[in-house]
């Protein structure tokens, strides 16, 4: 005769336990004026010093004209750009 499987073996794995725990932690920290990320006391400038908070990054792409061949048209464009920056800058 085959043994009956226990009830825990029949339970599908749940993710909701972690979600529930995370929501409880967030609510506790909110009610006690604590940082959501690290749990320390939250003050207006805390965002700048919080060790666990994701820091924002600035990405920039610089495009130069170094790869272009210098000819009369390119020199004229550069002169126009320079004149505009002097007039409006």
C-alpha cells in the first residue's frame, strides 16, 4: 500500500508569503517614519546618505566631429556654430 503524501508536499510554492512580508515591513516603516530602504529614521536629507538606496546615474553620449573630413563646408558650419554661440551665449 502506498503511503499518503503529507499536506505540505501537496502545497504549491507561493510567492505571496514574501510579498505579504514585504508589505508588512513597508507599512511598519511608514507608520514609524523610517526609511523604506534601510530602516533608519527618515529625515529630509536622508535620501543623500542612505546606504541601501539606489543611486541615480547620469549617462551622456558625446558626439564630436573628429571623424569628419575637413573641407570648406565643414569649416563654414563650424564658423556658423561659433558665431551663433557668441551671439546667443
